[in-house]
């Protein structure tokens, strides 16, 4: 588990770092950090059931998913300054699908499921459930992701609708003009040298 987690994080971070360099011709340390998080989120669901190569590929794809999702939000003009949705939402969705894609056991002949690296036994005494279950597991994981999106969207929508009705989503115009950081969060100087 520790090896898979580390490999996926490294693959995700390096993928985003390299992609961002080729896209912007600048080194993006923030992108590197989010790429590491994208790899970690992507491997979370399947880290106990994947071989190391699959874990690395999962992290690599997590970096690509993160980069594409981040660009998609910019194109759609959706404000997500720290890229929380691409990291946690999109990469989490990918990670749940990757857990089903790469749960192979011995090649494509075994399905591990909740048994770690031991196969899930079938009804026969000596047999293991085979790779034919991966389609079922993929469908179940996809359905689970949709249910999570619907549940989260419904609860968030209701919460934000209530906050909008209550007037808790906006600040006053003077603070808007000055900026919330200048008014409430930051000291006027980084260092007070006397």
C-alpha cells in the first residue's frame, strides 16, 4: 500500500509538472503539488489491490485528468482558485474507475475485490472469481460515483440556496472594493522591521 501510494503520487506530480512546463514554458510548483494530490486521490480507492505498475499508471492518468479538468473549469469560467474540484472530484472519479480497471490479481484471471491480493473465491471450493467480474465492478463503481455526485450536489445546492436566501454569501461593497485579504486576512506588511 505504501509503495503504491508513493508511486502514484510521484507519477501524478511529475506528469502535471511536465505537462504544465510544455503548456506554459514555466515551472509550476503549485501544479506539481496539485499533481501529487491528484495522484494520491487517484490511487486511494485501489491502492491495496493493484500491482505497482498499475498504481503508477493510475497516478499518471490522475495527473492528466487533473490537468484537463483544471483547463475545462477555466474554459467554462468556473472559479476554483485552488483547483479543489479537479483534484478531488475528477481524480476521485477516475480513481474509483481505476480501482475496478486494475484489480486483476494474477493477470486477468482473478478478481481480488476486498481480499487484498488474495482472489475472491467463487462457489467452487478451489476456484477464484475471474476477470469477467471487472465489467460488473466497473459499472457498480461508476454508479457509486454518480450517486456521490448527486448526493453532494443536492446537499450543496440546498445549503447554498439557504445561504443565498439568508444573505450569507456576499460581503459588503466597501470590502469588495478593498479586497477581503486587505480588510480581514493579511497584515499590511509581511515583516515589521523597525
